[in-house]
């Protein structure tokens, strides 16, 4: 197909050029009532594009015109059978995919380190998760890959499991053997849902890891906004060419449920344009980016006390491939935690990374990354290395993870059960109504429906006291937790 085409953007431009009197939503009327401060800063045109389902602009929930055509172009670009635009992020695609494939009581295999939107999908669908642990690289404090052999064991023990969920690459750039996982799933008659929130650009350059759709995934949920240049919140859900047993009507109903009824045209137009851009210019842009990141990785790796994750991880801990444009740095040998690194870089060097955990600072790079920004990072790390050398002992993460607690209620039962907030000291033995994820290693220690066993309670308590960041409980504090009422 002609990937230079941008049917939705063109339809929006055409509508604006017609000069229709705007007696329709939204109320700012093509920007007339936008705050002058904002217009002075942003200009006029962008606000004219903030439209709704006016005539000629199609309807995301029943596309028959420009949106349908734009989605077909997306399917062609990513090698999918069908593609759906998402205006509520990949989270909405994950929820819709799980609800399409699984109903109440159906089993779905989920790596324990999956994104929290998976838990929301479990809550909405009532599906029963069978959690599988990914491998862990203890020395690096890093979650590794999800092994096909581990998956095959769970599939053998659970005939009739409806689906398998897999994420690759992870936030830290780790890729699992997706082909092995997808083939094992299909051999057992299930459908494979791939989380490619961080891996949607990989389809456009041969030096990047293979995309899940090309490897046979049935569903691929992609944050185009994270990696392929569209506006924040805009994502896509693709259906794989070989997907069997897709209930299209149910998928469309689930997408309606998971998304709003006034889908933003700015977001949808940005998907139309981002697709055209990456499909036509992406290879050259990625080529340039891959080179820039390789140079930065080499320079960073040569700095005393600084480590960078990279392709040398491949082969260990279930790591099948590494996404080379993810730049994950660590100054743990200088005794600097990733959380501190994140703050120091912002405060002292005006560098804003995506995320910091105990060992790592995660830089998310993309089509728009400039080499000068990477130079600033290299210079900052070099400066930091000089200033911090010999001041602190290297960090070591040597905690034993507690055994996964049993699931006493499904996530849905635990979510909808009456709940109460209890002081942390009284939580032992109670069933959690929430997810708690310490970093490292970024794997939930407890999920909704599981009890605070002695081991889980003790582990979380020591993590908290040692200053590790906990995602899930209120404000990241362990003063109180939400449990199912007795
Ligand atoms: C692995 C993973 N999956 C899914 C999501 C959800 O993506 P979105 O923000 O597009 O809803 C995220 C967001 O950070 C993520 O990291």
C-alpha cells in the first residue's frame, strides 16, 4: 500500500478548509475559546484539529471511511491482518484483548512481571491467571526472559488454557524468545497476546529484534506513542495474520468498553501520521539512531564505575535478544542508586530520564533523539564518575525473593470484595486487594487475591525499610495496605 498516504489527516484538513460553522462538540469551537496564553504559545492550527465525529471524519467505533483506511494502512505497515487505533493507550488494548479471549473462569498464563493493565484485564474479564516467573539475573538485579520451557510446563499442567500473555521487550530492553513462546502456545491450542508497548518500532529495521506479529502472535498491543512517534496515549492493537478463532464482534465490543466514546482526533491523526512517517522514513531514522546509541553505549561503558545494559546480556537468564536502542545505565559500582541517579541527572545536569530503580536509570530513546542529548548524558556520567569515585561502597542486591503466594481469590473477586485499609503490622495473613511491586526486581511480590504470607510480609517489610521503592501501596508507603475485609 502507499504508506505516504495519510487519509485521516487529509480528511481533517479538508473539513477545516470547508469552513463549516462548528455547531458540534467540542465547546472551544476550533480553538476560539482556548486560553490566549496557550494559543500564544502553541499557535492556532492545532486546536482546529481537535474535532469529534463530524461528517466525513468517520467513527473509531464503527469505521467505514478515513479511519478504516488509515487502520488498513497500519495493518499493512506492521504486517497485521487488522489494526485498531487506541486512544486510551496500550492499557486499553491489553484489557480489550484479554476480555476478547477470556471470560469468567478461563485460564490465562501471565508472566509475573506483566504490566498492571494485565491485572485490570483480569479484573474486568474474571479470567484466572496462572502466573509464571521470568528468569532473574540476580547479579544485575534484572528481570530476564520468560522461557518457552517454563511456559510449556504450565501449558502441559493446564490443558485448555485460553491464552498466554508475553511482554517483549521489557522496560529494560530485555527480549524473550517470542517465537518459542508463541509456538508453545499454539501447540496447546491457545492464543498469544503480545505486549509490545516498548517494541513497536522494531518492525522497521532489520538490526532490531523481530516483532511478535512477524513471529505469529495473535494480538499485539503497541504504545505507538512510546516508540513510534505518535502523541502520548495513542496506541494500536493489531491482530496477527494467522490468528485463528477471533471473535471480531466481541473484540469490537471490548474495544468500545475499554475506550471513551469521544475519541480524540488529535490522537487518531497522530497515529495516521506516525504510521506514515515510520513506514516511509523509519528505516533511515532508526539506522541513524542505532548508530548513535551504539556510540553512546561504548563511551558510557568505558567510564569508570558506569555500566550499561546491552547485547552482551543475550544468552543468559532467558534473554533471547536485546533491544539496542534502549539505554539503561547504572552507577551502582559508585554506590549510586538508580533513584538517586535519576534525581542527580535532572538536578545537576538538566537531563530527564524516563525512570530510575534501585540499580538502573532507564533512558527511553526514539526517532526524535538527538546525538547532542546522548553526548550530554555521556558527559554527565563521566563528570559524576570523577566526583563520586571512591566515596561509597558498590551496591549489592542479594535478597532472596519469597515464594509466590497461593491465589485464594481471583483478581476480580478480590477487587470487588469489600475491602479495608489496615496498618501494615496487621496485614500478615490477610488477602491483598492490591498489587505491590518492589524495585528491584520489578516483579509483583503480591497480587490481588493473594495472602500476605510470613515470607511475603517479611520480604516487603525489609525492602521498605531498606529504602527500596514500592509500586502499588498508597504513596509508595507501607504504613497501610488495602486488604479484603473479613
Ligand atoms: C510493558 C508495558 N505494557 C503496557 C503499558 C501500558 O502502556 P500505555 O501507557 O500505552 O497504556 C506500559 C506502560 O508503561 C508498559 O511499560
